[in-house]
């Protein structure tokens, strides 16, 4: 099975393709990789977000104020 994609710009439509599902998946992966290259490591959090750890505290108390993600 193949798909034809259309790009609409102004009053015109420009068909692209036909593409197989696998070809579309590869293009999407390529574009995501390009965005990651622009933004850096997508999993890196540059600054702690100020939230306390969602796990247990050192004293096993609920609602502790220790931010276990903060830099020591």
C-alpha cells in the first residue's frame, strides 16, 4: 500500500509520493533526529525544575521538602 502526501501553499497543492509506510517512517525519524541535533540531548534537563523528589524521603516521611534532584 502506498500513500500520496500533499503540501498546500497559498492556493496551490503539491502532491508528493507515492510513499510506502516504511518510507514515511524513515523520513519522520530523520526529521526528529534533525530537531534533536538543533536542540541537543532531548532527555537532558539543564536545570532542576524545583519539584521535590517524587520518591520517598530519607526519613521515609511523606511530603518532605528535600529536593533529591538538586545538585549537591
